[in-house]
C-alpha cells in the first residue's frame, strides 16, 4: 500500500481534501522547530519549546 517511490510531505506542501456537497479543507505544512536538548517534556506538554515561549 502507498506510493512507490515513497513521497513525504515537506514544508510548503498543501493538502487539499474535499467531500462533494459538504465542503473542502486545506492544510499547509511548515517545518517544525527543533527542541532544545532536554526540553522534550516541555514540548509534549505545551507544544512549544521554552525558547518559543519567551
């Protein structure tokens, strides 16, 4: 199942989904920030690194 060769989403890609008679949805993808080493628990709790919160 899937593409061959595989293709993964990258920053700048846009995923468009629609259901006829219901509507459409667009999702733009951006690069994730790299968490500070040892800051993983904070990222899981808040979704942001401590640097991003400052």
